[in-house]
């Protein structure tokens, strides 16, 4: 069977089929497009068909190929970490505008946000906290591959940084409510990184409450959240005594990040 025949027989979205065949064969998508008559080895076909069957069951492309691009960085991903999403790049945009000397990321997962900030703000001291040991190992591998120095720490939220303060805090915490119907589509991703109580706000409540004691005067916190949660998050930041509270939309126009500042 040649490239064109294998792609036609896949039965999945053509772009996805090309990505998976490129991964299975070890050649570029451009090469597949340029040489559709190339005959594929049996081992390549078997690997490709395995990828296709897993994709038909809903497994994300990023997990199948083991990587995902985020803010221009090529990151390794696996089922221990959430797949970085384009909308989360807004967190990086907002942090970089503050030009922090120090940053704390809570729940770093693959390390995407911390590493993107460090890449674009190399003089900043970046600390990234993660409670899941497997996810933390993935983040450390990404940092090593990218040659970026981030201080990764194992623990829950602010526990590993007791007594420390930062110019900025950023987090993409779990914010999906228990029983949300969208969870079915996310079943391959780590549930602990997605679900946070009956209304999805348990983690954000805890982070907002404790953030001021970990920020220098004038320091910012930015929190990613779900559709329609911005009002509740603004209220939590206000209760914590933060100022200049605002919400920022993602590229789809959905309020995606809410933040606030400690009084200078």
C-alpha cells in the first residue's frame, strides 16, 4: 500500500491522517504530500493503523505523537499532563506585559506557561509548582530539552513556596464542575487537572485566598478559567483584597483570564 492509499483508507480527518502517518513513518508531512506513490513498509502501516484506531476512539493527536506546540515551543506531552491549548497563551501574554523579575506558576503540568515566560524573559526567576510527580517529570524533561532554567517544585499550590513572594503569579488550575457534560470529550486527559468541585471553582478559591501573601506590593496574579466564570473569579480576587481586577478575552472573544494586583 502506498501513501495515497493509506491516507484514503484511514477514515479520519485528512490533516490528522497526514500527521499520524508522518509520525508512523518518520518522514515529514511535506514528503508524504510530495510523494504519494511511495510504498509503505508493513511496520509503518501497522503503526499507522494503530494510531488511526486510537484516534477513532477519541485519543488526542497530541498524546498519539507525544508533543504539542505552545507559544512557539515544542513540548513533550503525555496523559499525565493537560494538552496545552492556544487560549492559554493569553496567560503568557499578560505575564510578559508585567515584565516580572520573578514568577510563580501553580499547577505547571507540562511546564508550558513557565517555560514560555522563561524563554521570552530569560532574566526572570521562574518557579513552577506541580502536585503530580509524573507531570512534574514531564515538565523537567521539557525544560532540559529547551535548555531553560526553571525551579520546579513538587507540592500542592503554595505549599512548596511558604514564606516566598513573587512579582507575578499565574495559574491554569482545574475549573470544570463535577458532572459537566464536556468532561466526556476530555476523558483522556488527567481528571485532577480538570475538575474542581461542584461549581469548578474550588481550586481558584484557594489560590485567590492565599495569593496576596505570596505577592510583592504591586504584584499581579492571572488565573485562567472557564466560560462564564469571570464574575465569580473577580469576586474571589476582590474578597482577597486585590485591586485593578479585570478580565481578558481569548481569541474567540471569551473572557478567559481574570487577574488582579496587590496594592503598591
